[in-house]
C-alpha cells in the first residue's frame, strides 16, 4: 500500500485515539505521521503511544514519523479569591507581582519579564484573545490597563503579548525533561513552540545533537520579522495558527500563512499547516464547506503537510476526520489547476550540484512523461531537494536508515523504503528497478529516473542522474 497523494497528513494522538486499534485505523485512513502533544499526558502515556506506533510500523512495513511537540513557556495569570470575575469594556484593571488572590480590579501576573518589556499602548490578550487589555501605565511590579474587550476571566488563563519580544528561555525545565524522554525513545521530530528568533532554534538543536529533526512552530508575530533566518535555522516549519491567530488580527493570518509557505518552499524545507483545519469535526461527522476550502487552500499553496489537532486527539470522529482530510487533499491534487499552480511556482535552483541534478530530474520527467523517480539518500537531503521541484512523478526514496525514512514522512511526495547499503552503480539501478516494481510504482518495461550521490554513504553529495528502463523479464 502506498498513498496516491503527495501532501502528507499529521494526526495528533490523545484520549480519543490512544489505543492501538484506533491508531491503526487513523494510519489506514491516511495519517502519515503522528503528533504527541506534551502539553498533556504523562511520560508513561506517551511511551505507550510510541510503542503502538512502532508496532504498527513493523506490521505495515511502512516508516511512520513521530513528532514530539514541546509545550514551551506558558504565560498565565494567577488565581481569584472568589471565582471568575467579569471585566467590563472601558474599566481599569491591574496586573501585578503580588502573591495575593485577585478580584475584579487586579490579578497576579507571575512573569517579571512582561513588566520589564511593557510600554504604554501595548496590548495584552487574555484567555486565547477573548479579553483584550491595553497598557496605560507601567511600573516595575505593576501594569495598569484599560479593558478594550470585556469577558469573564478565571484562574490560570493564558496571556499573549503580541507587541513584546520577551527574553524567555526557548524551553522550560519541563521541556528539557520531555525532550530527553522523547529522544531516548526514538521520536523523529521535535516541535519547538513559541519561536521568536533563530537563536531559539539553534539552542534546542545543540541539545538534540542530531538525534531528531527540528520543527519550529511559528505562532508569534515577532517570528515573522525574522522569518527567513528562522527557516534557515530549523529543519521544518509549522504554521501554528492557534496562537498566531490570537496575536495577529484574523485578517492577517491568511497572508502570514502564505508568506511562511513561500519562504519554506524557497528554502526547500517542509512546511506544515495546522490548527482548526476541520475543527467542526470534533463534534460532527462532516466539516463545514469553509473548512474543506481551508484545507484545499493549503494544498494549492504548496504545503508539504496538513495537520489535525483536537479533531483526532479529543474529537468524536477521529477516523472520519483523517479520511475527510485525505479526500480533500486527493481531490485538490487531481484538479488540473493544481498542476498549473505548481508548475507556475517552480523555483529557481540554487547554484549547487544537488539542485542542478534535481532540476534536470524535473525536466526529464516532463519531457519523457516518466511516472516514477527514485532517489537514493543517506540523510534525506536529496529527497527534499527533489521534492522542492514538485515533479509530476512519484518520488520513491531509498535509504539505508530507518530514521531518515521516518523523518521524510512529512516531506511532500516522498515515499520511503529502507534498503541495504549499496556498493556500486549497478546495484543501485537493480535495486531501484526492483523496488519500484515491488512497491507498485512502476511496471516492467517502463522508464524511471534515478538520482543519487557518489560515492554512496556520503550525505549531501547528489551528483548523479540516470534514466533507465525496467527490464521486462
């Protein structure tokens, strides 16, 4: 079994999808990679999920990616003395460092870094943006604000600060503990939350030390100011529209999403569009027409993957949500307009041997109408550069490393197979032909295009392109 579509699907696991039978159903419905949200659940619970995924992988004979999504630093207000309070538009409300329960006029905000960075006129968004405050006066341990959007505020609600770049560490102690746990149990990707600067990515990469790939989540407006350096500093990007949609005005989110996708496409880095894609399917078996259009738009824009969050983690219809996303992606990619869009958006190759080879591969596919390309890759780099070209042919990635195959589960169009280490070019051709036939990508007598790096086993040396016909006998 292999997917007919090119864009990938990531499904988040949670209480609605925590048993092995449901995880298998989600995979068969179309999930290529599973996300473990470490904002929730214990290490024992996450370990059980990893073990279930690996057992499924062995049973299906297909590499499956696992994404560990770190919680990141959370900003929250303190507690209230007498339960929730109602903040009225135009009223004055203070936030301070006093360890005293709050009331309708003030509440504790145990984050000194906010007081240090705040200036009059800046906004504070509480409870996922439902309550909007504007800073009117700043003191060392107190902020006076005016309520611009009224609402009910209760204990420990989240705080967003779209106008500030805070000197927060990119990861908390909890994140570090979760990271070591995940790396010890073989996760393939690590998602870094609330990235503001490329230095955030670099700090975490030093801790990962190559044991997993790094996906940065763009959910802070400050990250858009340094978008290209952030993309350069990580291995993939997630357009995390949840918090991004809180801190940016709603009308700016679509253009931000498109800008992020373009930056990642140019860099040849996978990009995932996430959050509320089929949100209504948490409680009903079909999405709204607007949600279906939202998923399709991400596909037309060139996203490598689309992700389900609460729909599969805590929703009532997890399997149906994956199946619906699969159908939307497949229908979008078979639209003739989709091929036109991808062709029109082809990127200029960088002046490297690898890009020259992959650009030539694209030309061969178009000229000879080849249906299958075979990429030999040690690190996954060659397969990603081939995917950057969006060829009109299946990309069959052959690699001796299961870790590489799993990481490529998020890359557009790449179907990975683990093969033994090859010794010479003839072995490469024979294995390419054999695997293309065995995996159902090509038939005897058909042409395939092969790209590889010589000598074998050296990462990042894509320098060989070969067209061959699969033997008929």
